[in-house]
C-alpha cells in the first residue's frame, strides 16, 4: 500500500513536528477501526509508527493513555510508549492530533484454544500490574452501563438522544436497540455488577493487538480504549471479539485467566462474564452508531445492522450455555 496523496502533506508536517524530515519510507498500516497509522522508516533510527487520532479523542484522554503506556513500559510490559518531542507526546496540527511510537515486532498468533488460554493468562497478569495505577477515570469514559459519557464525544446528549436520531431513519432497529439497552442494564443490575470495584481495563486484549515471536509476547498494542471499570468487563469484551460463542475458546480463555489471576474471579464475577459479553457487544454497537453520524460509511452501517439483527440476539439466546461454560472453567460448576 502507498500513502494517499491527500494525506502526504499532513503526514510530512506531523513528522517534521516530531523532528523527522528524512523518512526513507512511509506505508499505511491496516487494522485500526478509528485511528489511522503509518509505518515510518527513519535512517539510523529504525521503524516508527505515526498515529493520527480520531477526532473524538481529546487531549486529556490521549495524555491519560500515554501516561498509562509509560507506566506499563516501566513495569517491563512490551508496549510502545509514546515518543516525546519538544512539543510533548502528542502534537496537534490543522489536520489532526498526532503521536509517534516505536514499532513493535511480532505477529498475531493463530486463533486456537492454546492462544485463547495464553491471552486469558496474559490479561490476568496485566490486571495484577494495572492495579497499581493510581489515576482515576479516563476523561470521556465511564463504566460500560454509562453510555452517556462517551456518546457526548460524538455530539449526543445521552443514549436516548442517539436512539431518537437513529429512529429518524431506522425506527424498527432503534426500538430494538432501546429494548436491548433496558435488558443489559437490568441484567447487570440483577447480577450485582454495581458492587464490583473499578480497576483499569485494557479493553483491547483481542484480535491483532497481541503479538508473538515464537513463544514470547513481543507487543501489546492499542490502549486507545483503556479506562476504569470492573475487570470482568475486560474479559467480556475479549471473549465476544475473539471467541464469540465458541464454548471451547471461552473455556480456554477463562481457565487461563483463572490460573493466573490474583485474586481469582469470584462467583459474582463468573456469573457476570456471559452478560458482559452481551454488554460489550452492545457498547461497541452504540459507539459505532454514534460515530456513523459524522463519519458515515457503508461498511460501518452494515456492521451496525448486523449487530442489531444478528449478533446481539444470538448472544442473548446463548446466555445460559455461555454461563455454564464460564462457571465450569472458573471452577464453580455448581454455581
């Protein structure tokens, strides 16, 4: 792939702000759902990754992410801490907000049960270190049941304003989305989600964000959504993206997590994993819908429709079976 001619002047301006005027090559990187990335080769230095943040990310939110990355880097985690230039770790130009990172080598592992077990173990160990992070909530984020806070970044006063806007063009799906909201909130409330303490959640321990070289973990990428919530939220989102409704994959991840968690998942947390998979899919759908207002795209519209028509109903129908698998993997088969 080559850099778009329309993007090249903005990229060059951002690189100059980071002190780079002699890049030997610039190539776009795929994989980011919202932010844009380019791999930049710098003579005598090596590979760097230039990121342009989505406009919904504020200066305060990005600063929080960069401090968290530095914290994890100092703990020995294979993350890419933001590179600090004379203007700081994030720079703003007329074309956006930018940051520069070291390039992490490695490849995503095969999506099999062994990989899922290792990802579960990795997330448990990460949670143990993140417990020492002392900052409060990330600006623009809330708990998974607090959609109003992140939706304000996209110009909506609250969830009901989003539904009202959606109803103008798709009233049937808007009504089903509102029904799912009520179901998710009631389900989590019934299972005592509100009593769980806040920890820092990665929220992206999934897909191509975990890199390996052989048996070594060489990269944890994309802390763009890291914030404070109950740790079971992190587990639910990892599972709904990587395992979907494959019981063996779910079992492997939970077993890996439980074997390395300090403390282990409690019975309350184990009961919440399956509902949290539903809640994570619902959260993602609502954020995507809000983004589609100002950044419409055919693929995004279709993904939202698929979530409302298929993915959310299937997850709702699978709750009992998913709960059974989680309880067995966590060591609470009689729960």
